């Protein structure tokens, strides 16, 4: 299967230092808020019936099911968001 790079939007728990926390972090810090973030990923699988993509986050390497409407395929991986 070809590798499809993408950006995706998802709501994450944020710790007191503004980093992704909770189950997405090894740090045991309190969650201060939940925030929708745009992140870079690779499409691993898709569920046409439910209209979801399974995305592997390129920075943290976790996988999550994300609605297709919250995913943008990036043709040139060099143009991915930084941060």
C-alpha cells in the first residue's frame, strides 16, 4: 500500500505545560484543558462505511481513528505543518 501523508485535526488532553498529555504521554501530569490540534500523520487504513481514516501520528507514533472530514491528504510531505 502506498504511504499517504496527511494533516489531521483531533482533540487532545493538554497538560499544564501546554503539551499533549494523558494517554498520549509518559509524564504523569494533570490535564489542564482539551484542545483541538492539527498534527501530521500517515493514513494506515480506512473505513469507507463509517467514513473514518486510521492515522499514525508521525511524531508520537500512536494510531487513532479520525473522521475523513478532519483529514487532509498532503501530496508533498515536505509541505506538512511543522510543530
